C-alpha cells in the first residue's frame, strides 16, 4: 500500500479506536461513526476485489454511499472514476469508453446508456467483459474528468500519493481554525470537493454529504440560493469549499441580513478567478474566505491563502509539497505533484507541468495570476468551456453563420451572433440557439445572446486573415453590446 494511503488508513483507524462515538459521516437519513465508516468501506473493498479487473465508475449522487465506494476503491487500489453529476449523456458515454470501465455503480438515469454499451446487471453492479485493453499509467488511483472544455473531456490519471498529499496539506492549512463540521457543497465528481472530504476526515471532522438537490444544486450552474443558504445554516458547517458564484450568493445574503456568518471558520474558494471586490466584501462582513488555485493535472490545489498567511489579490503561497516557477513567457509551471498522464496519451515523464496560466510571484512567494494563455474560459461556477466548441455547435445548424461565446468568470455564457441570412428573425435565431443548447451540457449552453450589427471581418480586425475570431478585439469592440445582454 502506498505510504500516504497507509497513513490515511491508520489515521481513520486511530479515530475509530480513540473516538468511537464520534460521527464521521452524516447523510440525509443516516449517520456513521468512524468505526462504522471503516466497516462500510472494508465491506465494499472486499466486494471490489471479486469484481473483474478494470476501472470502477461511480455515477451516483452525493451521499454516504458514494463516499464509501470511493474510499473502498482507494483502499482496494482499484482505479476509480466519479462521473460529475452535470455531465451530458455523450460525456458519460465517453468516460465509460475511454476509461475501459468494467464495473459501474450508477443512478437509474444512466441505465439505458449502460445497456447500449453491453453492460449487464449483476447485483448492485453493472458489469461487462472489457472489449479493449485500456492501459492506465502505473499507480493510477483516480481518473478525474475535467468539466469538459470540449465535448470530449480529458481523463486525468492521478496517484493516491498525489491526491492524499494535497488533502493532507489542505487539512494542515485549515487546522488553526479547528473546523469539526464540514459540509460537502460541490459534487464529489469535482476533484476539489473529493479531496476536501478526505481532508476533513484526516482532521477527524464530521463530513456532511447530502444529495445535491437537497442543497438546491442542479446541474453545473443551477442553484436555488434560498435552499442552499438554508442548508448551510441548518448544517452548522464550520468549513466548506465554494466556487466564486456560490460565494457571491453567500456574501450577498450576509450583507442583506438574510443569514449570519454563524459558525463558519474556514471557507475555501477556488475553481475560477475570484473578483477582488467579492473578497473585500466577504472580509467586510467577517466571512473567513481563503482563495486558492489549482488544476486537476496537479491533483487540484497548488496554492492557497491560509490563516496567518493571506495576501489579498494573490492565490496564496504554493503548498509545501509543490514548487512553482514562472517561465520566461510568464506561464506558471508546477512541479512536485503532477498527473501520471492523460488517458489515451503517453505517460507524463517531465518534472514540470505547464499550467496554461500566466502569473508572477512576489518577493515573499505569493502567487498572482495574470490571465490564461489559451482561449478556454472558466465560468464563475468553475466549469471549463472551450468557446470554439460551443461556437462550432452554434454554426452547424444552417441558421447562424458566425458566433462568439464568452463566459470568463460569469454565471451565464453570453453570445454574439450573425445569421447566415441577414434577414432572419430573432425568433429563428433563438430557435437555433435552443436546438444547439439541447446538445450541450448546461454549463456550456448559451444563456443569452445578441445579434451582431455587422458580420465579423478581417477588415475591422475582429477576424484573422484565415477567419478565426480575434477574441480580445471582439471583446473590446463589442464590450457594451455583450455586457448589455439582459438575462
């Protein structure tokens, strides 16, 4: 058993031995002590040893059962995929096919997809004989899929050592505030939340993990804030992880007197750029928010502000187990905790990982981000979207000739559109947009749009000579039109 994995198991065993009645996991209807947690995980790990070799796919809603199976796979050293609950059917199929999954546990919505792929039900599992021999990098413990900047999200292979070291550093970062009640707000299919739960268990805390709809969460960007904020208040949570859009809702509610900071001691925020103004507002109402930065390829968290070491405007200092340096062109490079490789690609052998983010370090070692090298944007819900993917979908229906999609740090994706027929009605364009949206996961859909006053063109420098959008030029030229879109 890898060193960090053995250490994690020993820690859970010590809590079970020394604090037998302490609640480890609280679900919608049941709660489990640390000893019961170990028993549940042990039974599932034993069951997994009898299943066919290959990756285990978990496509379940948040809850104790999902957590127990995830931990069972970890301790049984079985590669595991937790499918994000907001993935489309096409992306689910892609995960199943690319990972070479032999065993699946899923909610009923996915059963038709499994039947079409040749799976049969055996007890609680859906199983199949693998038709292809998928080669995973050695030591792969988890295959985490990004939210999918395109329709084919990449499978990132990570070791238990890398993930658990990050979780250990997250626990150490929050330790001065001594949180003992942790609420899992995000889907466990998001690596950041997955490791946040591990960190809470390492701290001997109680992990509250409820179905997403109980928290008012639907899809990747649909939130009933009244329900979510009520759940946070009722849970007595002392720590949680949020993406910027959820933090915005929490801060606004506190400002308006709709809820109190209450017992919250450590609120980590990441997944996308956080507005400095929002962080200042959080500080003004006394909400203990700590911004961080990371990416799946580096086992989630790379840098984090923490109690006693906060630098507004930065994403904090790198965690102790990683090294960060800035390339000559300004790109952030990370070493010490990187992926084993991508599925269907050669294993990663280099020491340094190029993040695609631009940044700089100050004289005290705090990391600041200065933008992204690629066109991909990250919504305020922390979902990665490649605008070229969405734009290509919009222009394939024979109605829209040109499309420009933007959503960086926004809760909704906006689009500027030019129809193939300049006389086309707004109703025809709207119908084309809705047809396109039906093919996309919700976080990639176009939520609002405006008709361009003229087609994009090399003449006004909104297109390159070969017809590619000049994104910065478009944003500058049509800034007022784009951000005047009403939702």
